[in-house]
C-alpha cells in the first residue's frame, strides 16, 4: 500500500495545518509530471527523458505520427517504446490529438525546458550558481522576482564563501589554487548577479523583503570579491615556506604535485622495503642500565622520594619592598604653572611645550579639570590639581597652531578664578588636537 502524506506527519497534525505544504499542493500537476519522469530505475528514467526531449526538439513540425516516432527511435525496442509513450501520455506529459498524432503538452514542454536549462549548465564548473543567476535574470525580465529565488542565490554565495575560507584555513597550496580557479570560473556569474541587484535596488517600489535579501547578496558578493586577495596572501605565505631541492630547481610543491598524480599502486611500490613491522636490530641493555632500573624498583628510599607529596617549607616574603608609584612629575609641574598663571591665556599657549605627547597629556588634564565638579582625591597631586583656582573654557572650532608638533587645537582659554566672572559663556566641547 502506498503511504499517504498524513502518514509522515506527527499524530494529530493534518496537511492543512502545515502552511509550508500549501505551495507544493498547489503545484501538484507539475510535481506529478516530475514524479512520472524520475520514478523507477535509472534506465527507465533515462529512456523517458530521451523520448520526451527528442519529441520536444522538433520545432518546425511539433506533431508526430506513431510511424514517425517508430522511425525516429529505431534503436529502441518497440515494446519498450510503446510503454514509455503510454506512461507519458497517461500522466499528461504527452498529448494524443484527435488526428492520431503525438505532441508535447504544456506541462511536458515546461518540464523539457527546465531540464534543458539544467543540462546547459551541467558541463560548467559551479553549474548551480550559473543556473540560479540565469533563473533570477529571467524572473527579473518578466518582473516576477521572489524572495525565495533570491534566497537560493544567497545560500549558494554563502556556501562558496565557506568553501573558500576553508581552503585558506587548510594551508594547502593545492586547495587554495583549486578554490581560486573556482572563483575565476564564477566571475561572470558574480558580475551578472551584481547587475541584477543594481536593477532591483534602483526600483523605489521594490518589496521590502526582496530589498533586504538583495542587500545581503551584495554583502556576500563583496566578501567573494575580496577572496582573491586572501588567496594571494595565503599563497605568498606558502611561497616563503617552500623548499628548493638543492640546485635542481625543483621545489617541494613540484614534488607534492607529482605525488598527487600517482595512483595507489605506485605509492605502494614506493613503500616496499621502506617500512618495517618490527625493528630488525635487537634492543640491548647493559649492566649499568639494568642496575639503575633495579635500584629504582627495589629501593625503599627511592620509592619514598618519588612518592613524597609534602609541600616545601614556607619562605618569608620581603616586607620592605616599596610599592610602585606613578610618575606624576609632569602633573605637578603643570599644576604649579597653572597656580601661578597671572592672567587668562589661550589654550594652545598653556598646553604646548615638549612635543605632541606632553601637550596631549596636559590637554587631557585640562579636560578633566573642565568636566569634573568634584574636588577629586582628598590627598595627593591629583586632588591638588583638581582644586586649582582656574577655569577652562573650550570652544567648538579648531585654531591652527603649526608648532611644537601640533597642527591644530580646539579653541579655548584658561582663566584664573578671579577673572572667571568676565569669561564668555560657551559650551565645553570635547577638546581636540591634531599632530
């Protein structure tokens, strides 16, 4: 008994409860046509495809009489031919007209066209990418691109990316070269896919889901476009490790390529006389070795020392080591300068001195002084600096400096506290300084 679809579903689940089955159920005639073509042994499938394709290739006179079909397939057994014709006719792939002639039905012609396209790409490397891209181009031409068609192309591109990354990670020169050839064979399909994406994304009324998948396809194609540079870097790394055999001009890669071209029998012949199951030279041990081994086994003192797991005695740690301290000499010197600042001064004149690195450090201290409201630590140079009687105002523009390794700096002024009330109000922007 042939199992029904409900037999494959979980208990209590009906076919109508699975929305993913709805498109397949709606296309049942097309699915039945392919079931007719591909059910049975390999020889039966090949025979049906042969007959259907030959009938469909006659474009000028698409109708065939039974005698014409027998004359066309003289190399087939007549009984087998009649069986194939009957099966194709019974399953609506082949139509039998009132005038007694055979011709392809619409369903049969669609099936033949789909198979012809697949066979067109079967002789090329990465036939899947070519077929998917050509199929997408056809859908775009008639304005019926679907997210499912785009998803198939995205899946193929991600699979190629994974394959190329795996080849690079293997470190094998032969796998990298093979992946590089595969990328070169797909360049025209990647270019055609880019043209399709440009057309889709240029349409302001394109469906959101289609646009989303198209953008992801563009990212996948960008990764593939960068793969060639990754291949070259990996090959350069391998080239640096290649070994040349003497002055012969033959490298280790040449030897590996030659070995890969040999069959298993030749490899087995190389191993004859080179591998030994047991050592031919007997293992000899002198008296001194035997005595040392016997001593370690028989001596209680040796065994006790080997099994002693006691911890070593404690060691007094040094307590007079001075803790490390930060070098705050530059901060203290800068704090003294600010404390004795007689009047307000431009920011760049206060910060500059000693090169870019010290100036950058002083600018960060002023930013800390301008942003912080608290007095800082109670003791120490940092707390003293945070309590300095100066105000810092930063502007929103850059002023050129052109000296002391400083090209430009944020506009601002450093004002002693007694002059702070006269300082202009401005937002304290983030200070900037270009070397």
